[in-house]
C-alpha cells in the first residue's frame, strides 16, 4: 500500500483544516472507523463490514481490519467472523490452586496482540478532532514492543508514515515485523526496563520534527486505558457471566503494570464487582512499585522504572513481584517437547497443552501473578481470577533459541515444582493508603520533572474524586463514539455502510 510522505516544509494548519484533510484521506481510501461500542459488541457492526472481512486476512493491511480490534474475533488467520471472547482457563492441576484462572487471548487481534487496541484510542481521538494530519505528519509510537507494532499497523491502514521507538534489546521478531510494514524504526539503548531512554528519544524527535512528528505516548495517553475500560473489562465480565458456576465470585484481576492500559479495565470491573482485588505485577528484578527499585529483566512487554501517568494507583489492592527466571523456565516447560510430555503425565488436558503457545512471556507472568494472589488470599474453588495474554510465543521464538538449555524430563519436573506449584505469596504486598500514595508520588519525578506535566493535575489525580471517572468512564466513551460517528458521516462512509 502506498504511503503519503510529510512535506519537507511543514506548515501548521487550523484544527478544521487538519480535520478536512483527514476526512478527505479517509473518504478516498474508504476508511470507516468503528466505535468503542462496536469493538465491545461486534453484533453492532454493519453487515457489509462483516461480509468484507470474510475475505480479509487477520494481519492484512486493510482498513476494514480496524473492526477486528476486539476480543471476539474468530480464531483464524484468514477470513473469519466474530463470536465469543477468546480465552483459556488454566487447569488447577497446572496452577496448583483450587480457584479458576481465566486468561483472555490477544493472539487473535491484528498483529497478534491486543495492543493494537491501545493505539486505536489515542490515534482516533486525534484524527476525529483535527489534532493529527496523517497526510503531512508522522505518528510516533514510543513503546517496549507491542504498542509500537499496533501503532505501525494502524498507521499503515491510514497510508500514513510512522516512527516506532523501542529498546534495542527487545526480541528480533518485533524489529523484523516493524521493518516489514514500512515503519521507521528507532532503537534506543537498553532492554525492557529502559523506558526513560525511550522518552528521551521520543522528545528529541518531536523537537527535531518541527511539528511534523506527533507523539502518541501510551504511558500518558488516556485513550489507552479508555479502550480497555470500554472493551477488555466488559469482555472479562462476559466470560465470567457465561462460565461461573452458582456461588462463584469474580475475585481477582492480575495484570502487569506495563503502560497501565489493561489496568484501565479495573475502572470498569470495580463498578460491577466492588469487592474485586486488583493486582499490578512487575519484575522482581525491577521492583519500582514494591521498593522504588530499578534493574534489568527479561519479561518483555511490561515496562517499568516509572509509574505511568494513566495509572490510577488508588484503584489497586496488590503489587506482585515476579521473578523473571521463573517466567523463562516456565516458557521452556510450556514449549519444549519434554516439558509438554511431562505436563501430560500429570494430567494436564491435551487440549490446554495445545494452546500453551498462546501465552507469550508477559502472559506467563500474568498467570503467575494470579497464582500468587490466590495463595495470598487463600482463595478456593468459588473464586475466579482474570488476566490477559497480551501476545503469544510467535514473538519469542528467537528468545527460545537465545535462552535455550538442554531440556529433559528431569528439567521439566524441577521447573514444574519450583516455578508453578512452588510459587508462594512472597514479593506480594496488600497496599495500605500510604503505599498507594508513595507509588503515586513517584509520578512526580518522571512526569512533572522530566515530561512537563503540572503539579496541579498530579494532585487532582490523587485528591479529585471525579478525575478518573472523567478520564476513564462512560461519559467520555459516549462523547468519543458520537465524534467517531460524526466523522464517519462527514467522510460519507457511514451512509455507504448503513450506519
């Protein structure tokens, strides 16, 4: 697909001029934008869109794939319609706890990760309000991997150039894919936990771009958690309603802190299940929330060494430290033949073993956080916990080679005993008021001192009881859906598709 290129001498336009240019591009390219309501419930999507999608591949650079930014895609790579939420339930014989653990599957989004949804919010909010011109500007996606992949995909759908900024130490598959889709790739020093270096490069490129480069930073863009509030939270509720047995409770939600996007689902779920316990996990090798700590680790895709601007610390109950060595060993257990053979010996259902490749590295960490939370609260068979699988092993075959070791039945026995059934509630805290305030106050150093946020807004995040509902809530969703529909009508695509 051809791309437009920003002109050398960029001149700013009014919001209306920018909006008109974007409308013209979308009209000419046949781009129709889904609403949040449609991504939450695909039955609301136009019939003509569904018919067209039946001939389009899941990762194909086709603007209709914007409608596949949902947890409900048919789990197939070509064609495919919509159904229920894609998820797996972790059997107790594997988890070692009696409670039920449900993992939503990100593999069946375009790009193979739900992070394409996190990029939708920030991008579409700018597109529909005249704050980004895809015909003359570049979107920049600072990330530790999957967010910039999702952003590059959405940029390609708009025929717009983009910049992906990510640490040089991320998996080779991320870089290969970004180059294949035509993104300008900028690698920053370090690994997963070197987020400040990403921010520094991001700010440098914005300055040097002279208005041509627009940053969409997932760590500060409320469109990121808003998407999860609108789509991920309801998807979890639906899985629970459809699968819970009489007397069972939605007890726990365990998510890697990362950009705090998926934790936006907790804003929704807390309203539905008020007694829910929300846990944010991080690498024990980089215990920023737990101990104001820092360090390098191998749990790709979770970001750290800072507290995201969009994280509502007050809505959390636990922080869980996950040892990256246990995660990598479990990755081997799940993916080496000797590991899978031993799991079969233990009685893990073969149907579940066949789906283990749906769990990427951070997904395994999320599952471990669920196990640790369940052990801490001594939950039983009536308790249900939820997490997400952000991506699959498709992004980590190079890591399987790099971290490889001789893997035998004895290795599998040791890994299963130590990494799964041997997990304890160590490195887990039940947060007090002062714990939460300490973590919130860490935002000052990243966001006020370094990124130019205001002290006033930082204090409003803590003291204003309406702040988070205004940023991640139903009224904002309603306004954005109205704006998306107004945009579609202006392009003429709403009328064409009977919306």
